[in-house]
C-alpha cells in the first residue's frame, strides 16, 4: 500500500496542480523579495499535493476518498 493512501480524486488533483502553479507564477509577477518566495513556496506545496494525490489536511479532517471514519 505504501506510506499513504490517495485521498483526493483526479479532477481535484488537476485543479490543485493548476492553481498551485498559477499562485507560484503570480507570486513572482506581483510580489518581490521574501514575500514572493514564501507565497511561491506555498503554491508549490499545493501543487505537490495534487501531483501525489494526498493532502495531509484533508486526511486530518476526514475529507476525501473513504469518507469519515
């Protein structure tokens, strides 16, 4: 099974990747310095959860595949 179980579906993953990349690009377009890097890092993290199909916050809240236990 691995270290985690996917808890977000295909469409949700695609939206997360697209929005994460958009946020990272917008960060460098509209911000500068440390703020741009921090916002871009957040966007990259959001995109990464889409790429792997697992969101730790959704898992803690019981949201996603499998429902609430």
